[in-house]
């Protein structure tokens, strides 16, 4: 698109400069007198279109500014979604104790604990405990949902009340939250049809 804009504006300026120098007297006065009525200036000379090139560039720059602003807001949305998962989680060890480990070290099948006020780190299934979780980041439902043994949990959900033990069923980009981040990223990089 930039190549077409450059070709168009250079052509407008070259054509207008040629007309101004060959059909006018080459002064600023003749340039100012060349109007656009009927394609001819006030003195009968052909009209020049310098302002059209400026307007094309102004419209294109305005469009690019709006596009960049939209992309910036999309990137902020992606960052906000990614910040919903904690960096560290409480993982159950073989002896039954819980230790904080980095989320990247968690594997599918591990057992994690989510306490009141914390966020669920991965998709999973509740195996012990009960609580209320807010999943509005994915479902849009602002009312907390009761989670009991056998219920599915979504990564990023806020445990509003209770404590849950859950078995990891998906992590990272394989979670529903990861799908949403990928869809938003793809939409940002593609053009509307």
C-alpha cells in the first residue's frame, strides 16, 4: 500500500509541477491563481493538484495511526489475559506436602491447590474440596460458579471462596485461556475481509 501511495503522490506532484512550470509563468502568483473550476485556473491555465497529494498522505497517516492504536489496545488485552495465570503454584508432592513450584515445571496430571483469593493456573478437574470461582474472563458470567469434585476448572479463574485441589488436564497454550490468547493474537495480525 505504501508503494501505491508514494507512486500516486509523486505522480500528482510531478504532473502539477509540470503544468505549473509549462503553462504558468513559474511564479507563486500563478500557482495561487490556478483554481479548479472546470479543470482550468482563473487565467485559463490548467489546474494544479498539489493539495490532493497532501490530503492523500494525511488520510493514509491518519489510518495508520488508528490501526496502530487498535493494535496497542489488542496487545494490552493479550497482556491482561496472560497476567491472569500465576507464575508459581502450590504442587502436591508424593509425600502429600505442598511446595511452591514454577508454573512452567508443572505437567499434565500433577495435583495443584488453589486457595481463596488465588487464581487457577491451568485447566483441570477438581479432585478434592469445594469453592466458588469467577470465570468471567472466559465465559463473561460475572456470578461465581460453585466448583465441587468432578467439576472442570479453567485457567485464570479466581477462587473467590473455598479451597480446591485439582488435577491438571491442560497447561499453557492448550488451555481455554491459551486458545483465547491465540485467537486474539491471530485476529490482531489479520486484516478484516
